[in-house]
C-alpha cells in the first residue's frame, strides 16, 4: 500500500519538527520546504498527496504560494491545509479564495492535526480512485468499440464484395461463413456485456437443468469450424464414451465454452491444434479442459487474467478486450465451480473448469456481485 506523502512548507524548521513529532505513528512520508520558491521547485518534480502550508512567511506568503500551486493543473487535486495564527474571518476567507481546502490554527493541536490530515487524505484517495475508474471506463469503451467495429467491418466488407464481384458458389459459401462468424462474434460480445451488467447490477439468476455436456461441447465446436479453417487449425475433442449429464444453466454455460474456444483459436499459431477434453467425476459434476499451442500464460499472470481488462499476452492484430475470462470466472463461480489456467507442454495454455453436481449435494449455486 502506498504511504501518503505530505509536503510541509514553513520558514521555521522548528515548526516542521513539531509536525513530525505529532505525526510519527501515522506512517506518513514527510517532505520539507523552507519557503515558497523552494516548494514550487520541489513540486515541479514531485506531487505529494497533501500540502501543509504556513501562511506567514517572508518574501512570498502562504496565500501567494497557494495561488501559484493551484494554478498548476497537475497540483489542483492536491489538498492544501493552511497552518495559520490568523483567526479572523476575513483572513480565513483569503485562504479559501486562494484555493486552500482546509486550515488549522496555531499552536497546532495534535488531535486536530491528525483528524484534518486524515480527512484531506481520504478525500484525495477518493479523487484518485475516481480518476482511475474514469480512465478505466474510457479504456473499456475504446476497447469495446474497437471489438464491435472489427466484426461489423468484416460483415459490411463481405457484403460489398459479394455485390461488386461475381463469386463462385464455393466462394459465396466461404464468404457467408465468414460473415456469419463475425455476426456470432458481435452477438457473443453483446451477450457477455449484458450478462455481466446483470450480475453487477444485482443478481444473476441461473436456470439449472440437466444438460448432456458432450452434445453441448460438440455443438460449440461446430460453430468454430469456419474460423478455425481460416487459420488452418485442427479442432479436436477427447471425451469418454459414457458421458454423463451436468446440472447447469445451458445457455450461459455454453457462453463459457464459446469464450474459451474463441480465446484458444485467437492465440493459436496457424496450422496448430486446439483440443477440448473432459471427464465425468465420480463425485458428480465434470472437469473440462481447453488446450492450445499458443504463447501460454506467465506464472505471474495466471490469476490476474481473470480480472477485468487484464490481458495476459498482448498480440498484434488480436482483439483483446479483457472481459471474456472475467465473464467465464463469474459464471463458473456462480455454478459453485472453479476455473484456472495451467501450462501446456511443450507450449501453450490449458484452461480448466471444474463444476460440481449441484443436484446431489448441499452445494448451492452462488449469486455473485462484482463491483465495476
């Protein structure tokens, strides 16, 4: 956790010693400037979390220093507490007019100082969190627009091509297949966003039914045959002959399988193979693995990639929104299951899902809430 930094601007070093004595156990990083010019020079290279500013200083008083600090855009969010022996309302009004956020009277009381410092740092922390959130939302919107535009452009380009050029039946079939896959990409992204919004706004209600998982997965594989063929990828499945049923929300769980297959295909090199395998557990439920021969996931990223907007390996010309795996984790955990990623040998990644049998145990599906 970051240690809050405080800049104390005071022409009397003894006053800094008093502040340092009153804030010893609070874990603050204290810096000192003996006058306004020194403080402004310091602030060119370093932005503290809080400024304690003495009013009565020679050459440039605290009110003028505050004016200059607040005129610098990057320093405007930094709270300034004026430390002053002045108690007149007019004097305090000048302080606030200069941009000060709070004041404390001399002689400084330790309890009051700690309370005001804590209050201003809390406000600064909230501001920083808000800015991070706003930046995150801006990045998210840019990524989503980019990911929506790509398949939409592919569909429009395919339609223009079919209108402009007389294609053979085989070429038409291939082009229609590509456009259909682009449409499925659009629908999948929109579906993911809608389901995630539903979870974040309240609760995700699961409609649990018995599902033949083998049929569900083979159906998912068939939808990716066209895009796999475009990269000359081989799609294979490995399942026991006696496959059982699993108790899940079929449409939502199918979205998990689609996301994992889509990721595996995106990150697989041309001419390689993507394999989906599974086993029915003796205790009930199932374990499913999707393996690829792509770049894999570094050890330090194997937990983080399930967080929003985290991208394991940035690859050129590969759409990476950083939401797909978060969606998978949300859905799997809502089914009281687990999801993880492992190393594939000799290279690549294996994403593994374990789903318990929710019919025959006391385990209940979890309704999870995820903060934006």
